[in-house]
């Protein structure tokens, strides 16, 4: 399609479509700009028809698309109303999931042992050693190969875990209640940096630190939370956005805000002096300690928006190290997945892209709730770390407004003159605008146990969203289009 | 002066000077812009000559201006090399100043009792009550009127105090050593918000809190600092700039960073459990607690640049509630002062500009060292509080580059793509560019004891700088001009 703006002096053309037209106009001495545009569904007719059938119309309340719009409005209302409160630290996951038994939870969608990436296999082996289900890594691996340990997704237990995301029966978990809707969410505790289970390390030092978390950190935090009363994690996330965090890959402020929230209560709590000091030193020395809190807060927030009939809002994005998978509010428990991309960013000295694992972890729940890549405008310091500029950071947040239902006034982005963060990813907008959600992420070495080798930015695969659009289209089939 | 750009079609004029010329061109149908320009020294010939005599020339090493340039280079080298370490909390000011006796230190330049603003008089009375020099406010006032209590400037004791800045013999003080130059600096401790001595309140609750600071907060902090070892305050300031503080009127991040630095050491320190809890709760509940630390760090930094022969860098800006005063590195202890402006900003409900005191306090030492108004680009959240936009915040920092010798790479401003903060105010540039230093500040009620009624932005009076330029000109008289 070409639109000519004819005036007295010359031919001016806006060309939408085949590039050759632009060339022919400029060859003839005219002015022409090529508008970057692609047809809805990226040229796939079935997708274009599906999208057309799902788009709303303010003048037709009964059509499918308008019902989706209303369902989405309810979803973002619940997201914005969420009050995720840290109410407890359970000393063992089995305290909240009595039937968890010999099951290992992991990040992302289901994946068979033999297809798992190196870091996730390493973390599984480490968890089996930690649980004393096996004496050696070899024995643990054999058990897992023989299927003697059950596998499940964190998300199916209302939980989220960073990177490999492995949670086992004896690990302590954060317990969060969304006071607005009453739903619960859980996460494990940060191990700090270096050789850690979540990157697939499973040596004696890793297991020892897991036991310290179980026996020292968790009881101490539990006592502090009991003294402090419930801690509003959303308030901490919102304050952190004013302090240079995007609450996914940068949590320096969130960690300090959490420390400030528990420091005085902990001084009052009946805990061992050594445990108190070790806990405070561990938190103060680990600027990503708050990540797990931001994740579980986001999970409690997004679960409140799940299960709304006809709703096209994404309620989870998660990566198992092989695929990136999404869940959609109106599409039940089904994961829509596609192979994960490798993050683009900066590598620590001695490492390069060839070393990196595909994108990994449940932490993209933060983006789903409006943090991370969606709030990049808040975090110039992070952008510098991953090799970008401040204006790029702002541009990412602006771009994400194109994908989302509304702006969340509770999550204010200073560098966008305090407008609210993008809220509620609408699968229709992702596909129609051909813009993929941006995620800030750590980069794991593809081999178990080497750990983090960089930090960067990745996009969720478009195929997750096209599949979901087609599924939603099938679900509303028979309803009148707008 | 008017410059006509003559082309075939019409007259275009850039007019520099009297506005009437612009009008006459536009009246005649031409295009004209009036360039905002003023002659150096704002039209004062003696000032223009003084400035001319002080300007450097790279080709003439021996002339006065080039020697000033070299002195300034040394000054900013010392500012950037400063390592202000919190080494102790002295339980009483007399421990560091054995001869302080019955002297009250105050903010800014010397001011007689009868000329003091309300908040400073109120603070003086409160300090006399706290020291048990008088039993009633009336008796304290009478003593002060009769001159029975000596007055001195914080700055002359190497100290700084916010607002009224009153420090007396029994008050605890922060002790900072600049490890690079060996010089010392001191400040009192934050009382929190509400009715506080620094705003002139002096009721029983105020005195009681001062005693709690003396008997609980100070010994507890002292014990924590002893356990922690010296704390690098410049590192905390630099990190705070990455977290939305400008380290003068916003210290939310600085306060949390300080809390994190002392929390674990304090858990190990041999202090009473109640004192530990009260101290942590007081800091966690007072987001400006770090202000006094930022001030004393800035004082230790700027004193290292003072006393360099011929140097035109400002080493202190301070306000006593009547005048704003500056000291210049190469001009000894002399204060160059002029009546203070009233800050422009937002008032708390129920208050207006008519209630406000003239700008007050030693806290502009932060700007002198590159924080506050000079680092406003770092603090969109503060700009919102004082009624501005993010782009205005960035513009303030950019403008301050026009006044300063260099950029301090240690103090990185995220929103200016991590360029260093403006460093080293050069009195020549202030006068020559006719741009006054910008200061972020709290607004005090003009009556004693009502407290803070708003927050805003103020500019240091130009007359401070013109006087200093003339004084420097007299000092170099006889040296060859460049």
C-alpha cells in the first residue's frame, strides 16, 4: 500500500509493504518513507483471522473481543489490588506441602530428566544429596535417570524458584499471602552468589550452605517476621523502583529495604546471637537477596489474576533452560512454550556467549507482574551492567506499554515522570504489535555448577504467544466476533 | 550589538543587548531573537576588570589566572582523592574539643544573638536547657541576651550541623578522618523529624530525645563503628547516587546503606539489647538519618581542598538563617556573605511561603562537594517532592557543570549516562557565567520550634561570589595578567 501526498512541488509517498515501491518513487526523484509494518499474525492467515476474532469493540458488548477486554480489566484490577504480605518462613517445604515427599520442584514447564540443561541436572543431583536420598552425585544421578525421584513444576505448587528453581522437601520456603484475594505463594531462599545450587553446583560447600540456610537463616528470618508482623512486599518493590532497582536483576535497594524492615524486630526476637549476626551479614553482603522476595510477591500478585474466563492476560512466564513457557489467565494450566533464546548482554571475564545456557528460571514472573524488563526505565545502573544506555532503558519500558492492558499507578517509574509500570501482558497485543516481552536475566554457564557468567536481556519467544492466541481463539469459537 | 543574517528573502537578526532592538526588527517584519547575554561582572566595570585579571591562559604559565588554574587543579585532585572514613562516635563534643566549655556552635557565618532567626534562637535556648546552664527557656534567653554563653561557628571547629546547627559540649559527634590528607571533621547526630532542636524546638520532649541520643544512640553507634572498623562514607554517598539520592535532601538509600554497614557488627557488639533495638528502629524509621553523615563526609572532603594559595574553589557554603556565606580555598577564613533567599518549593499542608525562614544550615557543604543540587540528576524522586520534573533535575546538574572545575568520576550520575558529578565550584565561573549554585533544602518555619514546613530549591546569592572575586583580585594584584 502506498499513500501519495500530492502537493504542488513534488511527489511524497508513505509506503506500507513491499520495499520495492519505495525504491521506485525515490528513483523517480520523489520523496518516500517506508513505514515499518507487518500484517497482524506476521503473514499467517489463520493467526490474522484469530486475532481479528479476538479484538474488542466498545460498541458491541456481547462480542468475543469485548468480553476479553472486560476479563482483562478485571485481571489488571486484581493485579493492582494485590497486597502480597510475607507472613511466615516455613522451616521446611513439607510444612506447607505435606505430600511433597520425594519430589523435586523445578523452574519452568515440564521437562524430562534426559532433556534437562546442565545447571538443572546439577541442581537436582545436589538436592538429592542435600535430602540424603543418595550418598554420591553418581548415585543421585542414577536415581534420577531411573525415575526414582518425581519431578514437578514450582508453579504447580504456587511457588517460584530462580534459575534451576529446584525446591525439595527439607528446604525452607517464604510464605506469602495476597491479603486482597487470599491466595498463597512460596519461594526458596537466596543462597548468595558463587557456587550455588540454582546454577547446578552440588559440591560439599553447596550442601553445607543449604543446611546453614535451613538451620540458621530460615529460623532467624522466621523469628524476625513473627516479631515484625506481616511485611508488605509490594511496598518494598515499589520503593525499590524509586531507588534504582527494577526488582528482577537488580535488587540492591529491595535487599536494604528488607533488611531495614527486619533489623529492629530481629534485635527483639529470641534467637541466638551468632545466628542473628550471621543472618544480618548474609543479607547485607548479598545485593540480590531480595530477588526471591520480589519473585514470590509477583507470583502471589499474578495468581490472583489467573483463571478469569476469557482473559488474555499472561499470568506466568517461566523458563526451564530449554523452553520459555507462558500461562494465560483464561487458558487454564496449559503451558504455551517454545525454545528459549540466549540472553544478550555482558559476560564476566573469561566467558563468552558459547558458554551460556539458554534462558533459565521462574524469575520472569517479575516481568509478568511489571518489574524487570518492563520497569527497566527505573534502573539505569542495571542497564550499564548489561551494556546499554539510559535512553535504551527508558525505551524498553515505553515499548512494553504497547503490550500491556494498563499502567500500574502503584509502581511508579521515576524516569518516565512517575508514570505507572506496564501492567498485564495481553497476548493479543504481543502478537498484533509483533513485540516480544523483554526480560532482564542472569546468564548461567551451560555446564552444571560453574554458575553465573554474565547478565543481560532476553526476549520471550513469539511462538508462545501465537500458540496462546490460537488456543484462545478456539476457546471463544462460536461466540460472535466484534 | 545586533548581527544581521542577510539572505535574499528577509532580514534575520540576533540581538545581544538592549531589548528595544529586537522589537524594532520584528516591528519591521523581520525575524529577530534576543540572545540572553550579560557582560562579565553583570555590567560592573571593576568586576569585569577583576575577572579579566583572574582568567587563565594555557600559553602563559606565570600569569595570575594560570596560577589559579593550577591551584584549582590541585584542589579538585584533593577533593576526588578524599577518603572520608567514619572512625568514631565521640560521646560528647568536649571529648574532641576540650576547650569548648560554655560555647554554642551554630550553622553559617557569625551572627549576633539579637539578629538570629527564630529557629536558631530556639535551638540555642534548647541547648542551654539540655546543658543545664538554665532551668527555664526564659532564663536561657536572658543568659544569651546578656552574652553569658559564647557563640561560634561549627565550621571553625571543623564541624557542620543541619538547619540551626547548634552543637554544645555534651552532644555526641560523629568523628570522620579523611585518610588521604589526615584532616578531621565532625557533625552532630540526626534527631529525626517533627519537633526537633535543629528547627528551634526546645520543649521537654526535645530535651529528652537529645538525652536519649547522648545515652543510647551514640554509645550504641560507637560500639558498632568500633566493631565494623572505619566506614568509608564517600563509598556510601557514591552508592546512594545510584539509588535515587542526591545525598542532601534525599538520603533514603544512604540511610539504608549505613544501616546495612552497621547491622551485623552491631549484633556482635557488647551493647544492651534494648539499646540495639531502639537504635536500629530509629535509623530504619528516619530516612534522613544519613544527612549528617553525608555532611560530615563532605566537610572532610572540602577541608582537604582549603588553604591552597591562589585557589578560587569554594570550600564551604553555609547559611545562618540570615545570610548565605562562602569560604574560598585561597582566601583564608573570611566569609563572603549576602542575605539568603527563601527556597522555592512545595509546602506541607497549612503552610505557605510567608511562614518560611530564609535558607538555613551548614548542609550546603553537600553541594560544595558535588551532592545535593549539583547531583539532582540522580534524584528524580526528590524533584517530584519539591515540585519539579525529571528533565529539570537533569538540567540542574548540567547547569552546574558550567560552574565547576571538573567532573568527579567517583560520583557517577546514572541519568547523565554515568558521567561524574560537578566538582569544585570556581568563583570565577559563577560570576562570569552569571549562574548561581543550586541547593536542595528543607524549608524551616520562621518561628522557633514549628519545624520543617516544606522542601525546595534555593540559589546561593551572587553577591557572595562577586565579593570573593574582588577579594581574590586584590590578593593577586601585582601579578601579571594573562
